[in-house]
C-alpha cells in the first residue's frame, strides 16, 4: 500500500520547480541591470565551456601524450628503470652511506 505523502511530496517538488521556472522566465524577460549582467556572465560561461570542449577535442590527444610519455624509460617516460641485478632497497642497504664528516 502506497502512502499518500509520497505523491504529495513529489507534487510539492514539481510545483516548486514550476514556480521557480516561471519566476526565472519573468526575470529573464525584464529589462533590469542585474538580468543584463546575468545574461552577459551566463553567455560568457557557455562560450567558455564550448571553447574548452573544442580545444580539448583538438588538443586533447597531444596533452594526453605529453602527460603519459611513450618512451624507452620507466613507467613515466622520464624515470629510468632500476638495475636488473639489485632492487632499490638492496642497492641502498649495500652501499656505504656517507656520514656528516665526508
């Protein structure tokens, strides 16, 4: 059995959303300074997001290849692989460590 408050809650959300949209459209059509500033900033945001989208489509692979370099080095392309006969811990433990006097 469905409880009646579920439908009431949903209808309140829809009514609130519709009233918000109607107020937004009324404000959008008004010739007010704050609406003009909002329109300018909103259009700047939309144009910037479109420009970022097209720039990423054009340069995305280049940026991705620069970040993940394909090379003969290690995983990152610039880090050399460790020596094959000793691991990093073994080579550090086996070498003589320098003291402060040296």
